[in-house]
């Protein structure tokens, strides 16, 4: 059995298990109700470390039709551009849903970028070492015409980071078996830079400084982990 077929088989098993669990268990308890309320505008500071939000240019990281779809499946979305101490620019896009059921699973860059005409040139998993944990992330290189935009992103389902659709399904199933409805967040960081490795180093610096600027409970909501 090749790797692709094995992954498809695992995903099918998880899907059947999820349907079976959903039929037997009706989650009634929302994880979001046990954690600090999420307000993306305040959760992500407008100034931290050497970074500050650029208010001069409105940020539109997705097309209007894609944004309309995101507004339907997420409780909140946030788009900002930050300027670094050396004039570097980082684009931040966040989507949060209080109910990560099948209808509100995260909208991944591998889907929304090609929908806007971008090519995905490469993709791989990596990790960003924070003070208290290693944050698993997915890194992509997207291209539209002469514009090369490296991307770093991760998805949380409750307290877990889930990078693949299969991982998301498995994390959701674990909560379902506990009678819990998980919340979830997609955090995407990108910049326009032809050198992907240089871009990823900048992304790591941005994430580390963001996480270290927040109280532990707020940082956990962004990068995964228990709130206490």
C-alpha cells in the first residue's frame, strides 16, 4: 500500500469513526466556554517587541468572495500588516470559530490561495521553538506573477495543533468522545519575499516575539495548549 493510499485509508477510518461518535454522542459542552473569551482585535496586540500595526493601508489578504465565505464559517476574522524594527512587513491573517464542527473546519491556504490565482510551489512542515513549547507549523511558497509570498501557518483544534485534515478530524473526534465541542483558530503569516528561507526566519522571529509578549493563557489560545 503506497503512502497516498494509506493516508486515504486512515482518513476514511477517522471519518467513519467520527460519524459513529456523532451518532452516539451529542456534544453539548463548548470548550470555548471554559476559556477566556476570544476577541481577535485585542488578543493580537497592535504593538509588541519591535513590531507595530501599519494603519496606513487597509489589508485585503483574500478576495471579497472568499472573505464572504470566511465570514459565514468563522465567528471572527482579523487581517493586519505589521512593520518591524528594520522596516520589514509581515501580513497576519487569523480566523477563529467557536465551534470546530465539520461545517467550520479551517480554510487552508492550500485551498484559498489557488482560488485567487496563486500557485503553490512547495510545502513542508517545520517547527518554531518557543519558550515553553515547540510549535508545529506548515510552510508554503506561493506565487502570483512576479509576486512570491512565503507562508507560515498553523491550525488549532481546542488545545491541539492539527496541521493536516486527518489530524483535525482526529482531534475533533477526541473532543467528541468527551462530549465537548472544540473551538479552533487558523493563524497565517506571510510576506512578499523571493527568498523563502529568509522569509521563514522572519516569520519565526515574529511568532516568538508575539507569543512572548502575551500572558500564558492568551498565548495558549493562539499557539495551542491548556489555558492555565
